[in-house]
């Protein structure tokens, strides 16, 4: 963000064990690996049985005829092997071994469910004092034109005085932790031809790159006086030297050139800006053209900013500087609004998706338990009507399966509601936080 917040700020993140018989021919390694992969299923070893489902033995392996393996004829053939003298506990256990469905995927989904919504991303920045994110480095190099023409007057005062005032306002509102450097060029000699060589070689880092100190910076700024020619290309090259070593994904480098004219020392500022921008420093070069009269000069400064990946802005007077600040405040105000809108909408969408997913988990688990219950009832009815099992025995086991179905249903419904509530809470907390940040930053911009 700070790379492009740019111009306006100044003037406004196996060991596998196998055993095989010597009489059995081993399968080729590739085939064994494929079959191994086919048999490998979800890891349920770390699942913990919910307290309310301990009596259901919810983490057991599914029954022989669970799910798609259900076959009525085969189930009844197994039922025919059961002795009518069996106890209620034994009958319940036998039917579970035959028909119990697999609820482990649902327990895993519930226990692994992530009720978080979104992370709040960094906002669009602020022109007021804010803390930089931990590990983030921002370096701002200001190149101030000290050529003789900066002594001229415009509406509101002398160009140099107005430029100094704008620079002071800008750096005093930099984020806490940002580094700043003030470099001047063309500050020696005069703008006469006899002093051209001296002036075109005059570069000074009035305030070395480091954390902003109001008194020291102001003292460095006060010493700058308009004097000679405009070695703009050389100044950009010097900025590259100052930023050497300040590279990496967590580093943002920005250069601001404050000038009232074009290169007058036979350098190539377009090439210099492009070289700086495309180097590993990746510094963006922004140009603030102050009272640049000729259209050709403005186009030349625009070309420099464009080559440096930055912006060119032309201002004509103190009023122009103030208006530009106001425009930048307004732009940042709107960016904070857009930032908040995106986060609020995204958190709303993701929360709705997660709440819907939990509802789907619940409905699928409910359908499975209902399907299982129908199979248990059918088996018990068959044993009672076709095998003449004792009515009291059948009633006792039937009651247990009703309790089982109720426990499964209640568990799923309760966990679903608890997780949905956590999702809503996290969504609301995110939105409240986002609105607070937006309102705080917009208040600063007012």
C-alpha cells in the first residue's frame, strides 16, 4: 500500500512392516503401493468419543452390512443364525455388529471444525501516526531540489519555503517506525554557467536514513538554501546508494522528488528512475512538480515518475498543496471505507458458508441415524414375527435403539448449534473490529 500511497502523502504482509508366506508370490512393488493407497482411509486414532455418545460406542468400526453394503437377504440370513434364548445385551451387540453405521466421519468433522471466519488484513495506511506491523520496514527518501529557481516566489510565498513546509508536514505524519532521509541536490554554487560543474556534483544527505526526529529533521531542513543547477539523475542515483541493502519482501522503499524543473546537468533521470525501480531495491519514484510551467517540462517529469513506477503530481502554489492534501485525505477516507466493506462482506459470506456446512453435517448425520434405525427396527420385527422371539426381549432392545437414535440426533443438533454460535460470534467480532479500525482512521483523516 505504502508503495502507491505515494505522491499524495507528501503533498497531502514407512517403515512399513509386512509378513508374507514363503509360498505366496509377492506382488510387484508398484501394485502393492497402489493397493496400500486404496486401503488407506481417514485417521480416526486421535478422535475422542463425545461424552453424550459413550453408550453408543460411536467410534466403533461400522457393521458388516452398513451403508452401501446393506443387503436385506444377507442380513436376514445372519438373523436366522441367532438363538431365541439370547439375552438383550447379546442381541443388541449382534445387531450393532451387523447394522451399525459409521459415525466417525461426522465426529471428526465436528471436532476438527474451524469456527474462525477471516483474518483482518492490513488497512490502506494512514497519514497520521500509526505503528508499522512487526517486521515491516518502510524507507522514505525525499529528494529536495535546491536549484536557484526554488528561490522564486509563487502564490503563498517562496517555493523553497513552501516545499519545506510540505515536507515537514509529511514526515511528521509518517507511521511510527518508518525511516526517512532528506537529500538535497544542486545546493552549491549558483545557477550560472561558471558554477555548473560544481553545482551538478553537489549532493548531500542532510538527514541520514533513520527514524524521524522532529528537532533534528527540522534543523537539517532549515539549512537548505536554493542555489545552483538541477542534477536530478544524479540525485536519484544517490538515493539508490542510500537504499542499498534495504531489500526483501518485508521492505518497502519510496522516493519522493520535489522539484520545480527538469534535469539541467546532462543526466538521464528517466533511466535512473527505471534502474532504481527495477533493481532489487524496488523503490517507487514519485515526482512532485512544484510550479512547473512548461508543458514539455511537465511531460518530462511525468516520464520519470512513470519509469520509476510512481506518480507525477503538479502543484502550483500553497493553495495547491493544501488542496492536494485534502484530496489525499479524501482518497484515504474512501479507501478505509472500501477496506471495511470488503472485510464485512467477506466475513459475512464465509460465516454463512460455514453455518450452512454445519447444517449439512447435521442433516446428513440425521439421515444416517434414521437409516440405521429403520434397519434395526426391520431386524427386530423379523425376529419377532418370523422367528417368534420373545416380545419382552424385542421390546427391550427396541427401546435401546430408540435411545441410541435419540442420542445421535441430540448430539449432532447440539454440536451444530454450538459451532454455529461460535461462527456467528467470530463474524460479529471481526466486523466490530473492522468498523472500529475504519472509524478510528477516518476520524484521524477528518
